[in-house]
């Protein structure tokens, strides 16, 4: 249970940091101000945590050659990815991010 306590603390810290960053600028664009529901989804805290969508199904995939992603998309994807990588893999009893299937990739998603 201790890993989930650490993960919960980290997620709360990230949410607070995100909020402080927005308030520190003193200026919120209409696009960001209109996004009132940009919190973590409750199913992200179920075990196992599903990885966020990546590649052509991700919120960052180009639509007709344009990036339609928002600041909220970035924050939600990041939170979910963090939760996914920091969960315990039941097969190996170690964090997913230290498993054999975890690869470091470049900006073109190549190892």
C-alpha cells in the first residue's frame, strides 16, 4: 500500500504545482480558462492503471496536419503516464518503469 500512498502524494503535488504555475503567470488565456474540468479521472487509480493513449490515438496526434491538443490534454496525459509507470508490476514485483519492457525513446519514439 505504501507505493500507492507515495503515488497519491506525488499526484497531489503535481496538481498543486500546475495550479500554482497558472496563477503565477497572472494571465490565463480564454482557451485555458474555459477548461473547467481538467482533473484526474477516478479510473486512473484502479489497479492495474492503464497506460495513456499514445501514437495516432493520443491527444497529441495531428488532425489534418494540425496539433489540436490543449494544456489540459498534456496535464492529464502526464498524470496518467506517471501513475502507470509508478505502479507495481504484479509479475516482477517492481515498478513498471524499471521492467524489461520499458525503453527510453527519442522524440521520434525510436529506441
